[in-house]
């Protein structure tokens, strides 16, 4: 048996405890004075207890039903300046690959629910879980690198708190659903947030909440250079904007970003998903081909959901009987005007 509280517990206590105290004290006083109201106060105390039982909402499992399992896809997208490095598919920026892959994955899993988390100098949830695939595609089409002025370096673990919150919230709301995580990044760690902490946090704590997905890596070992971006159309990839400089080197040459596949493989292993190096806008159906939501959910029993039946009807029956008894008791004490008139006429 479980209790499905009709009111919060503190409200039940605040309203009903004083009433039961009044009934008990009045019953004790009536017993001592023998004024004939002892039974009435016992009855009223029973009414309060019956109301408390109803407010607690007792329920017992009645049946088990099989529910339709949905897929929830979480895209974790790196939009730091290094993702604008022009070493994808023969000289295009890495973000071009991200745009293609996000849209292709959405098309490969129609009918799912989608969420987007991005990270640059900070992590933010761009889209909550939605069934609107067009919204995800529109977001992907407008994806740009972060403004260079605001860059605080790359850190592959920066979206970890945001992703944790999103996964835990989804699991609480719909525990039977299947959750897929796709992390799209170059894996580069050039932490410049001023914390002084260069140790990368592990994604392993999220593995129990993840049923599948992949880590997608962008860039080359040789690396690529990145254009300065100030938020306008005249800067960034495909423009004549100057290259971002590596100010840690003498003479500040153009910075070169290289993919860190070791880091990306480590994240994939921690999440329990595959790692894939993406070098061109090729087919992504293989990344989701083996995902069968119903099979995944059935393996750990998530498709079987218990249905509870309320059992407050006995208390409601008792309350109805006691209310009828109280009404009858009070009716007997009402004056009888018709009897008085008959008595006056006879006199």
C-alpha cells in the first residue's frame, strides 16, 4: 500500500489535528459531567479520523500495464571557437559537420523527443525536450561559434552539470522512456575559465541514465585555423576576418586546433556509448540502427508500469454513515413548530 496524499501532509496535520484534540477533550468532559453528549463527541471524532484517512489517499497496486516507450535524444553540442576550425571535409568549419549530423540524426529517429544543450564559456540548455523536429532543425541551421571576445577556452566536461540535470529530470518525469545522448565536439581541453582546475570530470556518473547514443568527434590531428568572430556576418568562417591568434606563443601566430580523440574516446567509454570520428557529411543511420526502444525498456522492466487503485472508499462509507447519524441526532433537537401550534389550539 502507498499513500497518495490528497493534501500536503502539513495541511492535513494543521487542519485535522486541532479538530481531533477538540473532540477528545469534549468527549472526556462529557463523560465526567454525564450531560449525554459523550457518544456525539465520539461520533464527531470518528468523522475527523475518517476524513484524515481519505486525505491520506491510501492506494494498492491493482494491475500492471505495458506502456509505449518513447525515445528522448539529448544533443550536447560544442560551440567553442575551436569548432570553427576549418579542417572538416576538405576545409570547411567543424560546425558544418555538427549541423549536418544533428539534422540527420533527427531525421533518423522520427517521433522522438529532442533536447539541445550547448557549451562554450558556459553550458546552457537551448531546447527543452520537444517533439518539434522542425525546431531542432531551425536551431541547427542557425548554430554559430561563440563570440571570440567571450571565449574562455574549451572544456569537454563543462556541460556535465547541465546534462546531469536534464537527464535526471527526464528520468523522474518519464522513467520508462529510453534516453540517448549524442555529444558533438572536438574534445579539445584548453580550459581558460580561471578556475585553475585542469582535471577533467568524469561522465561515468551519468551512465545509468543513458541507454545509448554516441560521441561524435570533429577535426583532424593536423588541426585547422579559426576565423575571428564578433557576432556579425562579416566575421567567422567564410569571411576575410583575421585568424584567431595563439597568444601563448611568441609572435602570436595563428592558433591551430587539433582534435583530441583520446579525450573523446574516454568520454564515450564513461557514458557507455560508441565513439565515431566524423570527417564528412556521411550517413548517420548506423548510429541509431541498433536502437529499439521497446526492447531496451523491456530488458530492465521499464515497460511494465504498476497501476494503483484508491482504497479510501471504506473511510468514505464510514464518514457518510457518521454524517447521517449526526444529522439525525441534530434533527431530534430541533424545535417542532407544528406540535406547538396543535398544543395551543387544544388549549
